C-alpha cells in the first residue's frame, strides 16, 4: 500500500530552503474598480495597498445599492475578512474568495475589507496576525484622516461596528488578532464581534474527533499536522498558544475582554472536538459566545455546498 504523502495531498512541494512550490493554479478575478459598474451588479470592489515591503494588500467591497434612513445613507458594518487555506494557500484575488466576499457584502450588507496576508511557510506565525493588526490600524486611520481617508469607509462604513471574520486558518487569525488588539488604542474603531467559521486549532494530545476522522478525505490528520509544522514558529510544537489556546498561559487573562464571539462548526470535521473545547473555554472565561454547531457536514463544506454557504451567511447576518 502506497504511503500517504500530505504534501502531495496539498499539491505542494517543500523546497530545501523552506519555501513551497504550489502546484495548483487557482482561477482569479479582478476587482471591478470604482467606476462604471454594470446594470444589475450588486457589489463593486477595488484593491488598496497595505504594506509595500510586506507585499500585503486588501480588496474592498461595497454594495452598489446603499440602504438609507430619511434620505441620508445608513452606515454599514465593516467586516475584515480573513480567508481560509491552511496558512499556505489562497489569495483574496482567487475567484472562490472573491465571490464569497461579494456575497457577504451584498447579503449582510456591509463594507468588506478582504486581507491579502502573507502565507506560510515563507512567513511563519505570527506574521499573519501582524498583517491583520496592520489592517485593523489601517481601517482606524481612515476614520481619523478627514482629508485623504478611504472614501468607501468614511462615507459608507460604521467604524463603531467592525467585525473580524475568519474561515478555518482565518478563524484562528481572527481570534489571535482580537486578543492582541485588546491592548491597542484603536478608537474610534470598535471591534463589535469576532466570527470564527470552522476555526483551525490544534494540540499535541489527540481528540476523539481527530482519531475518528484521521483518514478524512478532505482534511486528514497528517495534513493538519504538516500545516502546523509549516506555520508555527521554528522550535515550537502544537501546544504553542497560537495553535492550542485552550492551555493555560498569559493569553488566558485577556480572553474575558474579547466581546461577542460566534463559532461555527460541523460534526464531520476532525477539528470538531477542539472547536467545542474552545467554545467551552470562552464561556468559562466569561465571553458572550454564540456556538452554531451542526452534526452533519465536514471541514470546508460551504466551499462545495451552496446551501450550506447560504445557511452560514444567514447565521453571520443574524449575529451582525
């Protein structure tokens, strides 16, 4: 029987210098630009540089039809979107991510800021958290800059209602970034909630769901282990707080300051038990948390099942 190769499963080759050759070429979509949107187009989008040196940028989305109160435009919540990809894959330019953000922007409705964060293993944690903090501070600065502040945010965004929304590894980024910005002055920006859709957490001790679903077709345990090997800081293991926040550590003292959280998960996900443990930890620490777990479904089901994607969007809309 052929030995299972997690790198082959991920369609990557790990090079001797620690970089990856990514063999999959995902289709991409361009931003629409600010001008001349087509009839019937629900959302427009544009790209903005975040940090030239780090090669980080953001794609901004806004609805073409803006809700109004008494002839003045009603301000929309701002959602900082953090894509999935196991730390190593995807870009906000990928059609799959782009269409997800279009839908989120249109259905909530909201101003979506999708972050092109740096990928592992070329950039290990906490690079992704640092990039997200940069994005949060960038959004704050738009509120403060009355002359040159980004028009879509200043004219249509409600800086008092900003949400961090991450999927899978993005869910991990949302949580860890939310903890880190507790100590920062981000006024007039206010984080109103942290949304974690199938968040990626781990640990050295195996859970029942990990053992039961170790040979899962989409997200098998050896693949999850390799993703952590490629993303955690050198010299650390899966009990590092970035991976396993359920363990005691100084980060636990901040958790009760998190504010509202939404956690979404599915019973066929090897991470299911960890996500439930994570919710229990949040509750124990006094966090106002809404947990929406479904026994049916697997990790990433919303990518392949449009009905599930719509159901998740409805949950998020209700939360916001």
